[in-house]
């Protein structure tokens, strides 16, 4: 029972750190409601527990965006930035696990490839020169005018937010909150495994 309680407390603390990191992204533009962020994240995690492909994030974007001054596109952009950070952390985690002897080669190669692509896109985004803008406009023009405007609007919003985050956000607080969040999540999984183990379920076989 003790292991299960620690697992639950660690998981909740991890969620709070995730909300805090999200709050850091949003507060550069507006004063976010912590209760709205916590509620949208909690329900999104519950949905993700039942449905695959992070479907809960769609609810999170919609619910929080409806209650933000800057709207759903802004909420989407901040959550993309969040996933961007977590992707890099996961790639580094796989590298560390592989270095200490775990068989994570396949996942490591996949995540490192995706992370490298994302970093490349980041470099392009930060430059944001006329060539990049023309390429995005050319891509958007493939679709009808309604979709084209949505693609351009989302892209411009994301680029503006991302560039401001990179230049203005407290990187020390983001790194600290991200690191603590992942430590708490991993502690929660480990304690939950210990709880099952104490009940005679040999999950380590």
C-alpha cells in the first residue's frame, strides 16, 4: 500500500510540474488560470489512458484554448513546444539507457532521427527568412483557401510564440521543471511496479 501511495503522490506532483512548465510558456503572453490548465491536463491524461495516439491532447488544446485570451491556436502552439521539449528528453533518456546496457537501440535511433529533424526545423524557424516563408506559402497554396489560411495562421502563430519562448523564457526554470517532472513520473512508475511486485506479480520477468 505504501508503494502505491507514493506512486500516486509522485504522479500528481509530476502533473503539477507539467502544469507549471506549461504556465511558463503561456505567461509570456497572458496570465493563465492554473485551475484551467490543471483541469485540461488531468482530463487529457484520463482520455489518453483509454484512447491511443494522444487523443486527449485535442481536448486539452480545445478546453484550454477556449479559456485563453489568445485562443486555440495559441494553446496548440504552446503544447507543440511542450512536446518538442519532451521529445528531446526522451531521445536523451534512450541514449542513457543504451549506454548503461539496456536494449533501446531501435527506439533510440527512431527518437534521435525525429529529434534531429525537429532541431533542424527549429533552426529554419529561428532564421525565418524570405525563402522559408515562400516555401510555407507554396505548401499552403496546395489546399483550398480556408485550409490555406489556417495553415498560414497556425504557422505564423507558432513561429512567433516559439521565437519569443526561445529568447524570453527562463531556460533554467524550464530545464528544472522538465527534469523534476520526468524524475517524478519515473519514480511513480517504479513505485507502482514495486507495489505490484509486493502483491506477488513478478512483472520483472
